[in-house]
């Protein structure tokens, strides 16, 4: 029973829950970026460079032979380019979020600490000092 209690404490810690939420949101973000690249960026880029569909870009090593039942052997570099652009956008987005978080953290660290509230003894001593100064 001890192992189950330890696991429960571990699983319910804030860091583990935050990590799980981050992974879920990251997965959803990845799908959004993939759709952005596949459905918006690549068609526009293909149109700009000459009405090319990047999914069709490939280097054929060996043609398909239907009589022998052999499939085409090719290197699909167009799909690789899409995945590469996908990665660059995700990496840049994560970089910008981390940069923003570091900037916010730095601003919090730079805030000067408020001076400590004087104790009752210090207040009393200050009053005595001020009284003595005024009598001179």
C-alpha cells in the first residue's frame, strides 16, 4: 500500500499535473501548426514557385511494376520539406513563449523589495531620537 500512496502523492503534485496539461496543449498546438503548414503555407508557397504541390515532389528511385506487383520506390522530399517547415514554426513559437516567460520572470526579479516594516521598538526609538534632537 505504501507504493500506491507514494505514487498518488507524486501524481497529484502540481508539477506533474502542469506537465500533463503542457503535453496535451502542446499536442493540440502541433496539430494546429501542421494544419497551418499543410493547408495554408505550402499551397501558397507551391503557387509562388510555379504551381507545385509539395506532396507530389519526390525522387523516384525505381518505377512501380504492376506486372510483378512492385510498388514505386521513391524519396518523398516534398513531404520532408513540409515537416521541416512544421518543425521550424513550432520551434520558433516555443522560443518566443520561453523568451516572454524569461522576460516576465526577470521583471519580477528586478522589482525592488519593499523596505521592512519597522518594529514597535524601532518606532519608539525613532520617536525618542527625534525628541532628543528637537531639545538641542
